[in-house]
């Protein structure tokens, strides 16, 4: 199984809205077989339900939410892989 870790802040969510290019990239990987999508954030665990509520409201699919940087096959975030938004 391939684990794709996607950062929440500044990759999927800009503090006001979902970043559409981040959503599109997530959906590309979500459709691949044997892929686990984990949304991660440097936020405290106390913010878990805030992140979950935003993702669920926006109908963004994921397999897990983690409030720490975890081990993954690929990181997609504003620090590891640079994107031209």
C-alpha cells in the first residue's frame, strides 16, 4: 500500500477556503488503487475536530487525519514539494 500524506494548512486549506488545486491533486491520488490518503497538520490534537469538520463539509475524501508529520511515501505540502499555484 502506498501512503500519501497531504498537508492541511496552506496546501489544502488557506485559512478561509479549500485550495482547489490541492483538492484536485488529492483526488488524483485518491482514485489510485492501494493508496492511503492521510491529511496531516502541525496543529495541536485539540484542533482535530476543526480539521475534520472542514474536510467533511467540503466532501474531501481521506483515510486518516493526523496532527503531526508522519512517515509516508510522498509528502505534498508547502514545505516539501513546491507547487506553482
